[in-house]
């Protein structure tokens, strides 16, 4: 299966996509910001790379993986 597809399926599972919106909020990029939609798209495009860099199995370690992805988006990883 395509690596990007696996990553996007993970991101679309449950409320996993909230890491993107949470990270943008942490960076003070809110819905009223003219750049908001662009940043959301960039975050989605960047996600497969983050998924691939995760040191482990994101499916088996979802809580740790989500924390890793969130921190990567806000510049902590």
C-alpha cells in the first residue's frame, strides 16, 4: 500500500486530525487568520513525512505518535 495513503488514513482516523488544528492554535494561527487554510493544507502535505520519521509503529503507539506529530508541528522535534 502507498506510504502516503497509510499516513493519511492514520490522520483521518477518529480525531487524529485535531493535532493539526491544535498545533496551529498553539502557533496563534486561528481560523480568522488569512493564512489559516494555507497552513492547514501545508500541515496535511507534511504529515506523511512526519509519519515516516516516527521512531516506531504509529498504529501500535498512537498516543506517543500523536504527541510526536504535534510537537513536530510546533517545532519541538
